[in-house]
C-alpha cells in the first residue's frame, strides 16, 4: 500500500550580498526604508517539505504519493520528482497562483532578509484524500507535514474520519498555530515527528505534558540534532539512535525532511522502528554533506557500509535488503 505525503511544494531563490545590510540601515529612517542590494550569486532550488520528503522516499525505491498545491510553473519540478519515483498525479495545479516561493538574501555576516510567498499553497485546503485513495488504493499512511494550516487540519480530520493512519509533522507551522489547532493535528496520530524544541513547544501550546501526548499518539519521534533521535512507543522502552558522522558539512537545510524520508521508507518495508531511525539518520547525513535539499541523490551510494560502521552488520543487512542496488 502506498504512503501519501501531504505538505508544501515550493522553490527557494537564494541570493548572496557581499556587504552588510547593517551598513545601509539608518535607525532614524527605518519607517521610510527603501533599499536595493546588488546580489553576487543566485541559486534556485526545489524545496517544500512535501517535495523534499517524497523525493527522498522516491530515491530509496518507493513510490510515494505527493499531495499538495502548486502553480503552472511546477512543470519542471514535477518532471524532476517523477524521474525520481514520486507520484505527482494528486498535486493540484492552481489556475491563478504561482508555486510557493521563498526569496532570501544573505549578507557577508549571515544576516538575512527574506520573503515567503505562499501562492498556490493556500489552495491545498481544498484538497481531499478520498480521491487519492480511490486512485491508488488503500493508503498505508498519510504524512501530514507543514502546509497551509487549514489544509493540515482538513487532512488530519479526514484521516480520523476514514480510519487512515496518519503521521503528524507540524514542524515550523507549530509556531503560528494555537493550542486547539495543534491538539487537532496531534490527537490520534500513529506517529508524531518533532525536533527537541518543537516537542517542548507542542507541550506548552497544547497544555499536554509528555505523558499525556504519549497516550494520544502511538509513536513519538524526537530528533535531537547531533545527539541523534529518540523513539517513544506507547508501552515500550524508548529507542535511542545516534547520528551517522558527516564526512563534510556543506548545508544543513532539509536534514529533517531527509530523516523523515528514510524513516517512512523503512516503515513501508516493515522494518523495526530502530532500523527506521537508522535509515533516517544516514539520509539526513547525506543532506548535510550536500548543498541543497534534493541534490544528494547521485551521492546516495554505499549506504550499507555507512550503516554498518555505526549500527553494526545485522541492522545494516536488514536495511540493505530493501534498498535499490544502486544505493547499497
């Protein structure tokens, strides 16, 4: 049964400015600011949480179903995802809005000025999961990632109503949503993904402590950066999994999405939760070693050896048995 990934689809336009923004800002004139900076570099990258996670699953040999909204400018991005194994037939194409866009300029001291345009992403609130299930068959799981907040709530409610297992991954949207909304996203989830900061934010905003959240979700996965991750499953002992050391550190953007891609891929293969986290960890490391959130595919080789170095031969062999030959 396929896994659906409901989340944002976006392109990132990243520019660099060789000077310092602060040198052009006059405190007494900020109310009338009108500035233009000459950028020395531009990188356009494919992104969005939905796109990133489904891409990672696709390069591991699965065929995830991407559910989200994009604009007419999505054609090239769509071709890229489909070449890497992603089912894009359930992506809604807006008649009037461009694909969501993140435009960011970074100066010489890493200060940033950025704008996010949601565009077509706002139309994701009109999407239903029932037609997706009718097209591809029964869904094993729906990951509900950061997207238009109304879309996230609608997908979650529909999963509950239809009895479809779902994974809650509110991520950065948690900062903008109130307690009742976050409770709706979490309650009844088969899996809940957060980083360590987001786990505390969820408890603070919902008013539920860790024990109560543990009663409301089956498995809680908390990533802890360089300290790895912890997997809590109701009625079982916690599982701690360390990171796969990076050979070089190029860009951490998209690390969490790659972890989820690996975790979900291993779930789809029926592996143990420990092994799911291990595959997630090695995927995250490949993103750290590469600039961009979806540029690591050609370097995604030798996974079995890297897993064995950290986790031992038994787990490495169990995971490698499901990997495409080109990734082993």
